[in-house]
């Protein structure tokens, strides 16, 4: 293993069957964490788990719809059985479920999907994991926003942006509640990240326009976000709580 900053810690990374979450799970395992890899697509989950195991890491594979509390509770119990109590939670699962456009054209279903799939999912996951962390007087929670959560823009996917803004204040309020229990709570807000999905989705001509928005002239990678998550999860950031950490190549400066 490359380092020891998370040695022996049990980490649940939701939404780690692909994209940013998979990069976080891999990096945490490289740094000694026992990782619960989570998602719904069992084939994708198995591929991430086999990578981690192949590199000598310790991993378990869990499936749950994070908009359903009963499924999250069952997942938490499975992780406790397989790996032990959760020390580090990265509530990463989410995504944008509407296309950008005028507010009045957003469907009610699209609104609910984005709120449920991001804000409610983050709340429910924390609700399940936090009591054990409080009992143990230790823990580390990282939530996943987006620069869309604090950068108004006429082409913003508004339900997603509103959900992510909710995650940011949830993170900060929780940091004030959980700090006295020795639990740190921080949020990461990435700009566009070149996940497999975005590589396929974003046309080349639009990619260049996006690159030009960044002071550092490239788009972010899942590993850029994973390194920020490792910093927040480790004792390297022991005096840091309640922040929203832009991982944005200078496209946003707060
Ligand atoms: N990529 C970007 O440019 C970007 C920028 C800013 C913020 N973010 C945020 O970063 C996080 C990860 O993004 P990504 O681009 O890596 O996403 P992605 O490639 O679309 O992967 C999403 C992950 O979340 C899981 N997931 C989604 N909804 C779920 C649900 N209801 N129950 C269980 N699992 C669920 C998926 O599982 P399955 O596929 O196995 O079902 C998958 O593992 C998200 O919160 C996203 O909003 C991404």
C-alpha cells in the first residue's frame, strides 16, 4: 500500500461503482482503508472491487438505493459485519436528473428526482451512519456538492444546484452539531470532472469552451477529487471542519 494515512479505517464511499466515487474508493484503499464500494450496478461494483483487491486492498461490495432509508440501514449493517464500524463516510452518490432550462419548464418529477437523489440521499445516509460515530466519539464525513451549488448561472440545472446548495448548508450545520463528538464534516464541490460518463457526453467543441473557463487550463479528473477527499478524510486536515472545498481548477473562487 502506498501510504498509511487511513490505515485500518473503515470507509464507505457511496456511488463508488464508477466515476468520482470509484477513484476515491481506490485511493482510500491504497492508503490503507478498508473500503465499502457501493452502487446499484453489480457488474461495475465487482470491477472496482476486483481492482482494489488486485492491488492488495481490503474491500466489500454493497448495494442500496440511497433514496431509501431501509436499504441504507441494511447496507450499514452489512458493512459493520464485513469490515467493522464506519469511520469515514463519503456521501458521494448523486447526479443531475434534469436538463438545464427555464424554471417553468422543469417537470415536478425532474425536481423530485434531483432533490431525492442528492439532498435526501445525503441526509438519509448521514442519518444512518452518524449515531454510531457519535457513540464512538470519532468519525469523518465528506459530502459531495458541485460548484453549481453556489455559482448562479442561467444554464444551471436548477433542481440539482438547489439540492447541492442544500447539501452545503446541511454539511455546515452538521459540522457544528458533530464537532463536540470529535466528528469532522466537510464538503467537496467539483467543477466538471472528466469521468467516463462526461467523456462520452460532452462533445469535443464544448470541452474546449469548458477548459477555457478554468485558470488551470484543463478539466478535472476523478483523481483530482479523490486527492481532495483523501486530505479531508485524513488527519492531515485535523483542524478543518465545516468547509466547502472547491476542486475547480480556478473556475470558481470563493
Ligand atoms: N462528474 C462531474 O463533473 C461532477 C461535478 C460536480 C459534482 N459531481 C458530483 O459528484 C458525485 C459523483 O459524480 P460522478 O460524475 O462520478 O457520477 P456518475 O459517474 O454518474 O456515478 C454516480 C454514482 O452514484 C451512484 N448512484 C447514483 N444515484 C444512486 C442511488 N439513488 N442509489 C445508489 N447509488 C446511486 C451510481 O451507482 P450505479 O451507477 O451503480 O447505479 C454511481 O456509482 C455526484 O454527487 C455528482 O453530483 C460530479
